[in-house]
C-alpha cells in the first residue's frame, strides 16, 4: 500500500478537537503541522507559536490550550 500524502491525508482526518481533557488527538496535531508550514510561509508569528504549543503538548502528553487548538483548527476557514 502506498503512503498517503497531502490532500489524501487531510481528507481522512477529523478536524475536531478532543474535549475529554486529555492530550490533543492525533488529527489536531497533524493539522497543527500543516498550519505551522502555512504560517511560516506567511510570516504569521502568532499562529506559529500556537502551533508549537499544540505540538509540544502532544509530545509531552499534556493538554494544549483551547485558544491554541481553536486557532489551529480554524486557520484555513
């Protein structure tokens, strides 16, 4: 089976934040990486920092702030 890249991956991911109070779900972190790339291209420093906090939270097994998660999930809307 070939790996999925780009749009194929994004279409298969849920773009909803986890509400159970645990670490961010994998889909949110995947979106954070995509937003981080776009924000870097656009020079959007606030979004870059929010993405870094969401990614760091996943790596540390902690909860990302809701404002950071909301920014990441709503970035392309």
